[in-house]
């Protein structure tokens, strides 16, 4: 259904409900913002290019902290590096609740490590961090798993013999296999049909979640959920992935050896058994499958999308790629795999990867938070359960920290001596208590995959660098890189 048709339906429904319910009331003293219409909220202030553009325009008028009514519900926006840090770090516990992403709410239902809140979230996060650390540092460390996957990737890219290809699924394969090896205890062949089907579902779902219709659904989910749309396709896709996960869990259950847990699933099943007499335990089947969906989805899409944007930028700025290769040649050479120890000796490459992450801006409005109690912030009273959007894009493009906030420039992360320079505004994984729990794995993946590819291949495009368009395919909850063709030429 066209967004304009959905909007018309929503407006009609809103005016009908207005007659029945009147003006929404909020307690507390929320930050300023545009005056909302009853039920419809600030729909008239929404930019047709999406939520982020709408919020950035409103920031110009109302400052770094303001309130927007997404349909009938008020959401507080936090913009700028200092504002986000003050909330998510300075008042970390108060801002540690999880807000709603309407298009996936029916699937996650507040279960699992990403969308849970309160004690459920704390228990699942503690368990997930400890288990991923244990399996990442066991007989085969995360570094070794990534190095082995990098070797498989290089062999696969050699088969292309320099012919143009779309890197979407190959980059998904390598990042998915790392999380699969920890969570499911196995990696998949790049031609495995079921594996490729899952990756197609991930890609399609991330695109749908970030689309304009899904952003409209965020405003009027209470009404639009009764009609077909992107939310119904998202639910179907997620259910197919959950079916795969459920079958995998049952296979693990049937072959479980309590004395030798193989992976995340085995460890969780043992914890479930240990706590089966506890009526209030969070270690039950629903939290397991939704946590697995969360880890599998987030662990695949964010890193693969960053690599896709990264190599598109290398095509757009070939001199940057050449400088990275020069540093690779000096520090690593051509006869061994890159290691994580190499990173400290490669400040330019590290700066390039940081700038790729900053420029990619993959989760621009952040995953929504919710305050866990009545909270005073900058003189305003946010009632318990008020939703909060930390607009990460406003930090990643903060002109006080980045000289060319809208351009691509690795010098943003280099000091006058050419050493890596850290920036408080660099928060692609968010910050505070709800920082992405896969941050360490993702950073390691980006460095080892990026360097392994440029160690073995030069890259070129059928399109001239000046004609390469960096505009994202979708920009909403996530930013989806444009599709493109790339040639991997053996060095």
C-alpha cells in the first residue's frame, strides 16, 4: 500500500478517534516541541524523507532536547554528543529501559536480550556477555574464527577472477558465520541453500524495517496494524527465521552433553534445566529463541552493511584504499594473515575503519530507550516509561568533533602525528548500559576482514569514482547501503 494512502487512512481514523477520545494528556514536564494534534501527534511536522530528517529540522528550532509526538505517544529526542552522553552514561540506570520499534514489536514482545527491559534484560545480558566471551576465548578464539573465515572469503573472491559482483551476500555470509559459530556451533558453506535463504530474509527484513512505510507505521501502528503492509511481511520473514532457530534448538536438545557444552544454545539449555524449579526464571524457551534471533540478526546485518559501505567508499576514494594497502604491505606483508595485534601498528587503516563506521551511520536514530523511573533531565521531568530516542546520527555528524561531518575523511580520527585519535562523538554502537553487546566481535571482524581483502585484492568499479552515489537505499531505523558492483582484482 502506498505511503500516501496509508497516511490518508491514518488521518481519517485519527479524526474519528478525536471525536471519541479528545486530546491526549501527559503528566510530568516534558521538553518543548511542536504542538501535537490529538491522536495524530506531529504528523504535520514530519518530513516526507523520513523520521531522521524530520527530527533534524525540529532540532534547529527546539534545541538538543525536545519532544515529538509519534501519533499519540510522546517521545523525547536527545541530540548531540554531550546530550546523549549525559543521559545514557551520566544517568545510565534511569535511561536503561528499552523503547518500542512498532514494526517488530509483535515478534519480539519484550523478550530476548535486545528488546527486554528491567531484570529480564539484566539477566539475559549478563548471561549473553559471559557465554559469548567464553566461546570467543575457548579452544578457538574469535580471532581464529574470523581469520579462518577470512581465508574462505579470499578463496571465494579469487573464483570471481575480477568479474563485477554484488558483494551483499558474500559479506553477509562471513559475518553471519562468525555469530553462527558461537551461537549454533557451526559455520555454513557459502552455497548452502538454507543459509542463503536466511541471509536473504535478513537483508529484506532490515530494508523493510528501515523503509518509509515502516516509519509511517511507527506513528500509527495502533490503527495500521489491522491492514496489510510492511509489518506483515516483516512478521512473516521473522517467523521463518524463528522456525529455523526452533529446529536448531531441538537438535541441540536431543544431542546435548551436559559435560561438554558446544555453544551458546547448549549453555542456555543447561541453565534452563538448572532453573526449571524457579517459577520466576528468565531462562525459558521464549527468551532463548528471541535472544538467538536478536544475536543472529544484529550480528549479521550491522557488520555486513558496514563492510558494504566501506568498500563502496574505497571505490569512491581509491587513494584511501591505496594508502591502506601501503600500510598493510609495510606492517603485514603478503605471506601471513592479518592479526588483531597488527591494529595498533596500523593507525591509518584503523582511522579509515572508524570513518567508515561514522559515515555509514547504520542506526541513525538509535534503538529506542525508555526511562525506568520518573527522571529529571536538564530541568524537565520525564515520567516513568517515557520513550527516548538517542539520535546517534547527531553525534556521528557533530561539527564540533568532525571538521567535515557530512563528508568522508579518515583524518577525523588521526592526530597531527598520524596516530589514531579517539573521539567522544564516535558512538556507532551507542553508549552506556545498552551499548551493543557484540561491539568487540564487530570491531574485530571489521579490521580482520577489511585488511584481509585489501591485502589480497585491489578493488575497482564499472562506474567512475566521481559518478558513484553514496545515497542509502533506505534510511529509517537503519541505513541500507546502495547496491553496487565491485571487481576484486588479485594483487
